[in-house]
């Protein structure tokens, strides 16, 4: 692999592929703080030039983290389709980009080569793409998934109803849940982040969500976002759950910090497959975000965007129902401002789709980040144009338990109207039956009345 190029009369030489990937990355505060980012725009451009000329075989032969030392690398290697890889290994990263953007290349064409692409290859090609490139290429790719119902179908946009409560009060959770449902939010999942990560609390919330779904005959799925081992114990005690959740990282060291590994994830799938309330086949829900590995000093010297791509490579092994990205959740130490969060949102959505993941997006931010509501809404609209499967639905966009800003129930309705999209089919029919939505997917005058369900 050639690791140098001449630009503006100066030769730029890079140490290895890991160095090239880091310096080719769009500016991110996490990479800058750790001294991995390009020092100038010209150096970044030179790194992108070197990267564009690298072949997919170069990437395969130069792992950023050795498989013998990192479980994520081992899982990614084992999952790669060598037959597909051999057909494309001679492509350069630049040629891959051109092929993805060709008007003759469709989404099914892209998914046919997906399992022959390494996660690092997805990161590499995203680094040399513009915002419109990322939106256009991702918009071609449709990745539907089925738990109790199906999301991600063409012409649809779904939402996770996220009725978090600062004290895990069940009445408060259900009141918030009812409001969201009245706005048409919740066809992706009814998903609660618990304050108290215990088996009994997790079971209580799961059962409350399930009872609400059954009482009103709502076609969707439920989940409580405790640690996956807590959820498994709750299900084994009789909690009624449709899918199990876990946060993922792109290195073994970071996943060790999360208390998870491939064996636990396989056990989780077997648990919910056997004891869960949904037929599947997609029964796991994952969450990721650029910078999680760096924030706990578990990045292995790799840039944050490449590690994020590795999360998607790990996730696809388990054929998830959902994966949502929360790159803005950590704060300015990883993504400094609105521009960086917007760029990361588009990168993450594209990389996940390219690797065959049913991607949801949470263009979120914490209040100590240099971002405003316009930045967040622009990221949301662009990712919706790119074909995100789903977003969050949070009361007035302000999560009172996690203390961060995300998409609101009102945003959910507006995005559907702007793009002419409807909820998932079963949920859409249910909303029309309850006279909350018309045939075109627009909310009726009844929308927003939580008392309909209380």
C-alpha cells in the first residue's frame, strides 16, 4: 500500500493505514484532542487522496486492530463473505465511491456486495464523500426488519416512543407514552431507559408497556434499555418483552467496559427467541455513537469514525431489528459543535446502511455542546432524506431523565408530512382506525390527546 502523496509542492507521508484513516477523517474534536487528526486542511486532503487510491485488499490486509488481540476484529473477519470480498477486493476506495454514486447502481446492488465489505472499508469510503454523496448513496438502500411488526419498508418512517421518567414512575411513563402514541409515535418500539437497572424494575416497566399495548391493541414492540443481562433475567422471570437492547462499541476493550461480548449477545438472542413475545427473526436492538471508545480510553489508537463503522460490522452478525446512533450524546469532547454532529449523523447513517444495518438516527445533543436547535433539525431532515428507518420520539424533544435534546413527537409528524411518508403498515392502519391519522398519513384534530388512552 502506498502511504504518501505530493500535494502543493510538499510530500505527505503517513505511518500506516490507521494513520491515513484518522487524518482523512472530517475534523472531530475527539480526534484532535488525542492528536490523531490532520493538522491542516491540506494534510487532510492528502490523506484522502492516499485513501482513495488504496484497494479494499489493502484494507483487508492491514487491520486497524489485530484479530489476535481484539474480539471485534475476530468477529468481523469471521463474518466477512470471502466469496463476495474476492469479487471486489481489487476496487480502490475511490472506485467504490464512484460505483455507489452511479445512477446505474441500485440499493439491491449495494446490499449484494455488503457482506464482502469490511467495516473499515465502509469508513474509508465515507471519509472521501461529501454530505450530498452520503445522503444520496444511503437513500438507495432499504433495510427492512421484523420483530413483532416490520419497519423500514419503502415509503415509511417509524419512531421509537421514548417515555423516560426521572423516577421510573409507571404512571408517568404511561402518561408520556399515551401522548406520544396520540401523535403517531411508537411504531418502531415502545422503549424506556430505566433509571434503576434492576431485574424487578426492568420487569415492571416491560410489563406496563406490554399491558398498554395489549389493552389498546397497538401493533408494535416493547423494550426496556437496561443492561442486556438484566433484561435477560427479567425475561426469565416472566417479563413480557419483544426485543432486547444493548449498547455496542468498536473495540473489545470498550465492550469489556460495557460488560458485553459476542457470547453474551448470542445468549441474549437465544433468550428472547425462546422466551420473547415477538416472532422475529430480528429480535435485538443496538445503540452506538462516535466517540464512546475514546471517552473511556478504549479506542486502541483508532479514530472515532472508523471505530463507529466497526460497531455496525459487529451488529450485523446478530441481524438486529433496530440500531440507532447517538453520536451527539457524549458531548463536545468527541463532537464539538453542530457542524461536527451533522457530519457524523450523515456518516453514521450511510456506513450502517452500507453494511446492511436497519439504521435509526438520533441527531441529539447535550446542553453543554456548541449547537442550536437549527443544527439539530438540519441533521434530522438530511438523515430523513437519506432514508433513516426511524427516529426517537421524546416529549417536546427534551428527555427529562437523560438530560439531552432529541426529536420530539411533533418532529415525528412533521418529517412524515414533509417527505410524504407514513408509519409502518400495521401501526398506520391502527392509527387510521383510531381516527388519529388520515389516509395520507397526516394527523387529525384528535392527535395529541393522551386522554384517549388513559
